[in-house]
């Protein structure tokens, strides 16, 4: 049976993040990708010039269409900028993914690599209260984790681990807090689940400005692993290895004048 992952996210016209990054990641990892677009962005490596939200009922229609025909084996959720869209996605998950025990990965996208904000303030808490409890894993970076908790960003590794515990206590089934925004020679991520799994992942930082789409790519890679039947820890470990290699190869590309994308097809392109 062909593994199929559905990404529910925004479109990046520059091709480095969002739906485009997700579909590239799925393809690179041997998973068929389907999509439901939640917003259109006018975006390139230098920033976000505009956002056009897709009506909530049409977001739901896209999801229903995919599930009515395709045997989806994992769902990845990215940019959800408006409360009505969050509610529509949550209701769609309750119709389709939750009854079938299809794993769901939620990347609470709030700010682009360029620094442009991608979600309204009133949507953040709805994301936490309505959607977070439906996901098997959420993958916030340090600022996103702080925003979900209405706290200041963690100042060190201990603070990051503590925020992961508080997110689990707040209703998350699994949390992978990404340490890419922290200082130091190593990037440290913490994986915690409500079942008691605790894992620390560390890796050397690669000096490059070409990190556009890193968060989207990681969460999509985790979803790809789950779509292929991997357990959560194995899917996270494989996803981190893939993203580390994609970042290391990012400078082999010459895309745009700002923060370029990671190299999703480093293992395929000559």
C-alpha cells in the first residue's frame, strides 16, 4: 500500500516553505503527498509581501475531498492564520483522522524565517485549546512554544524542557520543541509525550543563512515517517537526520537573495 500524507498548510509562492516544502519532503522520502491549502502567500526568500486567506468552508472541502478518495496514512498541519480555519480543520480531523487513528503532526507556524508574522493573535489560543489536543505531535520552535504558553521564550535547555512538560500538561499528546533559535554550537530538541517518553536530540549547527522552510520540512518529514508506519521516536529521529542533511546541502543551491531554502533533494540531484 502506498503511504500517503496530507498536508494542510499555506502556500509559499517562493517554493521554500509551506505546502511546497511539505510536498517536496514527502516526495524525497518516498511518500505520496496530497494537500489542502489554507492560505496563499506572496512570499520569497526576503519576506512575506501579502497573505490571502482561503475561506474556511473551502479548506474543509479540500480535506473532505482528499479523505473521500485517498487512503491517507498521516496528516501534517502547518499555517492556519484565522480562527475559522482552525475550527474547520479541527472538525475535519474529527470527521476523518481521529476515528481512523491516523497520526497527526501539528506545526504551529506563527512567524516566517524572515520575521513576518503569519497568524492572528486571536488564533493562537484557539490553536492551543481546539487543535493541539487532536494532534499526536506538535513541533513548536522556542518562540512558538512560548506563545502557546503565553510565556517568555526559554532562555536555556532546561527552560525548553520545562516548557515541553507544560505543553503536555496543557493537553498535547506529544511535543517536540526545536532548539534552533537558541544560542550555542549545538541545537538541542526535546521530545516528550503524555505516555512518559522523554528524549533529547542534539546536533551541531551548520553555518548557513539558507534555512527557509526548516520547520515545515521537519514536521513534514516526521509525518512522512509516520505515514510509512514508523513509531513516533523513530519518525522524529529519521526526520532530524533528513533535515540536518538538507541544511548541510543548502548552500549547494543558489535561490534568491535572502534566506534561501534547504535542499530537499540533496540525495537525488547531481
